[in-house]
C-alpha cells in the first residue's frame, strides 16, 4: 500500500535568488515527519543540432562539483516567465549565439524527486542560425561541438555526468531518430 503524505505545516528556511528552502511537517505512516524541499522556478535545457549533425554543447566550471562540466545549453526559467519554450529560445541564444528555426519539446524531467520540486523542460533545436552570445554576468562558457553519435556514446558510457544532458540526449535520439 502506498501512503500519500499530506502537509500539516510549512516553514520557509531560506530565500535566495535562484532557489528557496522550506521545511514541511507531513503526515507519515507512524505519525509525522519532516521534509526539506528545495523550491526552484524550473529550468530549460536544449539539444541544439546543426545541419551537419553536430551537437552544440558548452563547457563551464560548476562550483558545487569543483570541476569543468560538459553539458547542453540550459538555464533557469526567470521569475515571471511563463513559457518554457520562450525560455529555451532565450537560453540557446544567450549561451551559444544560435537561434533555432524549430524547437521540439522532448518532455520534462524532475532532477531529484526526493528533495526538490524543480522541473526541467527539455527541447531539441534545429535549423540553427549563428549569432552573438549574451552570457549572464557570472557565466564563462566555452562552446564546443561533437558529432551527435559521439555525444550519445559519451552519455551511454558514463563520460558525461550532467543528468539533464544525458536524459536530453537519449530523449532526442529516440524521438528524432538521431542515433
């Protein structure tokens, strides 16, 4: 039997620029329990594929992991932004300089259902037109391209560590027959 927890009370512990943290008291099979929840406005991630089958990716230092991570372009949905597709088009332009003729919605993922309500909307982008990047003031990215098949193999073999990147590459491969 699955026991569905119900919120009894909620307390905001931290309010930040990108995320908030709250502590909920919930019903539990043996009384009550506490759940710490990361609140996040959501994000988008894009699998941009050039006409010649290259996957446009970015490399950037990710402070929490302490290393440079190879990933697909992505970013948060800004507060007040209601359309994930518009956010995806914006993030693609900002991080790679590319505009897409077509954005394909691949689906959404929940990066960690145990402690965050964040949803990441995944897109594939084709019909790319180059332009100028517009990095956030705290971003420093290197733009790189890989053959889609090579990127897929890196995801499948564990050479890529970013979960949204791995999921999006697999989903794009299946849905757009790109393997």
